[in-house]
């Protein structure tokens, strides 16, 4: 199984999306106590005495009343938490979905894997190599504690001869300090064979992914019953990317309707401006931005100079320090010249940065807030972290109310959320989804704030996993 847990596979295995794997004909398997509401019933803990603590508790819950907190003491020898067996059919694909994060004051790192077995003639079981799933997921994942819960999806096909599937959770061995990970809400399914889809007319674009009405109502009921888990309503930053003038120097109608709607609802917005879009004569655009900036309802922030990227090299990832410094400074200077103010907040194109970006930011005194930045090395900025499953869009560009509600339900009680969107890509159906999200948040008494509002009222100190070098829950999706 070692090859399954190569670090590159870990990165592919962490599926922090709201993708709904359900299809007509999927079969949910009878996993005992997958939500840990009944303590550790149905799960087995293999550990030397005193090595571990695996406790079902309210603080570890993503949904419901309880979740499982797994704690590995400093210099522990490691241990495993193993589910009960589930019957499988060779050749069929099985998915395991769960939520992980949290960890309390000392979040840590763990591994999860799907283990297929068959009985031995002499007794016991033989572990078999998983087969490739029919979907683009992997049978193992590395998980970590942290500020937000994220949805992890693993999948594999049962190999020839397999009769049972178990889930193994393995905290990191040899950690330097005691650390914990919270896990909750396991669902195991045998996936139906997916019938070929009829090709769509490309002119129609991609529709908003559907959400099962019964499941949506279940999430909403969970929220109504305990809106904030005993904490304050969240602060919300609306991080809207790629704002620029249209041909002729005006503003696209899709941006204007978002701004008008926000003014009607008396909520704040933030628009990320791309620097080279201000190297043209766009007086109407500049006038509008100045007026909104002065009114204080919209914060305009630094979203790079050219938003360039080819999949591997991005404007602020993979480029030399000098290139990044020049792009950062040029956009700031253009803003001062054309708008009359420097940007206070920064969000990288594709949310991709590297060590050179840290040096650049350290030398940029006007920038105070870094959205979706590196909380481990904040470069002297206030870093606002990303909740990957709590977002305006899923997938990118497609505003999705159902996916948002799913992620929000699993992350109630968080201090803040930075919600990313791309209004230029919102047709009427996607814009309606955005409106539904805003209406929901208003009902939740959320406080809509600007990124720069965190300067005077910063978030609580960030707690990071003890070691998370190979755990990357980030995506270059902008």
C-alpha cells in the first residue's frame, strides 16, 4: 500500500469540493456509527496502552452533536482507528466521504485509507491492493486539523477476491508535540455505473449542479437547530475577483447589478482589480471606483498586474523575485495614479504564491491584509484563511447555493468566512444562486465586512497543525 500514500497522491486525494457523488442506483452501505453520535461504538482502536485518546465529543462535531477527536501524544508510537467491516463486490467502485478539521488547541495530521480484505483459509484476513476507481479519486488521503472542516472523498474499486472494506484512520507517528484531528460524518457508498451523458450545447454553458432537496432541507434544519454552535454570527468577506473596465471604459452590467444589490441590502463588498486593466483610458471606470471607495461600501484590492498563468507558472508562483516585486509595485503605482489611493489588501491571481511572494509582501508597507495567504508565514500581514467548502462558487465561476449550505452547515461557529466569486461569469441563474446565499447569510445575522476591517479587529490567533508540510488543501482555481 506504500505507493498509495506517496505525497503526490495525498494532494490528489484531498477533495475539498462540494461534488455530489450520488447518482441514481448508488447504494449507501450500513456503516455503524459513522457520525460518532454513539461514542466509538462500531469502531476499533488499536494502540499500546497510554498511546492514544480517541474520544467522541461535541467540540469535534461537524454535523450533529458529536464527532471523533483523535489525539496523538508527543513522541507517540502511533495507532489506528478502524471501522467495522462492510461487504463489497469485486469490480464495483466504493466511495468514502467524511469531514475533517478542527483539533482544538493543537491541530495535527493523520492519514485515512480504504482497506480491502478477503478471508484466509487458515484464519484471519489478507489485505488486498485496491483497484482504480471509476471516478477521479484515490483510496487514501492525508488530513489535518485546522480552522475549518473540509470534505474528503476517497474512492477505489474492490479488487478481485475482496469481500470486505474497512476504513483506517492513522494519526501521524512520531509527532514532536501532542496534536489532534477531528473527523465526522462518514458515508460509504457503492457507486452505480454512470450512463454516458448526452453532449451539451457549449453555447448554453454549465448549469448550476443540482442539490437533492431532502438533503438540502436536512442541512438547513441542522443550521436552524444550532445556528452558531454557541458562538457569535460570522463575519463575511465577499471576495469578488477580476474586476476591470470593459471595452470603452465602462463597467460590465454584471458587476453593476452585484454592487446595486449589495447597496440595497446594505452589505459590504470587495472587488479585486487587475493592474494592467487600468493602463487604458477608462474615465467612467475610474470615476465609479473613486466614488465607491469614498462611500466605503466597496473595498478595491490588489489582484495582481496581469493575472498570468499557464498551469504551472503563475504571476506570484514560480516567477523570480524581481518579476513579482515589479508586478506588485506597478499595480500599486497605477492605483495611486488612476484612483488616488493605494490598495490595502492583496489576493493573488489563482490564489497561488511562493517564497518570493513572502519577500515581496514584506517590502510592501501599504498592504496590510492578505486574503487566502500563507498563515504559517504571513509576511507581517493579517492573513484571512480560506474555507474551501464554504464558498460562493462550486465549481469555480458557478455560484451554487446548495454546495454553500452544505459547507456552511459543517462549519457553523467559525469566526469568519472569505467567500470568493467571479461576477463576470454569473448569468441570471448563477446570479440567483448568489442572491440566495446572501439572503441566507442575512437571516443568519452575519456581519458583512471589508478585508481592511480586520486591521482594527483582527481574527483570533491562527492555530496550525504541528506539521503540515505535505498537507496542501489549496487549489490554483481562482
